[in-house]
C-alpha cells in the first residue's frame, strides 16, 4: 500500500506563449485529470530572452557589415584589375 494517496499535483512551468515569457502555475487532479491554473508574466526571463535576442541581432548586423565590406573591397579590386587590362 502506498504511503501517500496524493490526489493533486502542483506544477510551475515556464514557457514562451505567443512571444511572451510566462509561468503557468496550477494543479492537476490525478483521478479526474482536470485542474486549474493561471499564467503569470515572467519579467526576469523576459529580460534574459530580450538580451539574447539583442545579442543575436547585433551579431547578424556585424556579420552583414563584414560581408558588405569584403564584397566592396573585392569589387574595388576587380575594377582596378579591369582598368589595368
């Protein structure tokens, strides 16, 4: 015989829902398989996700700038070569 006949399980699940960081807090009844919960805005995780997104954006911007600089110098080299021929 089990030591505990726990009927309810309490959960806390962080997630991103429609681009918004939230925490689902609630409980589930294990016998009826229903329950209740609510969504709470997760400000700490939202700030963390925003910092990650900003870093990724800046990295993409830097790589694009480097590519454009290499492309520009390559075109200038090709123009110099064609004028010498």
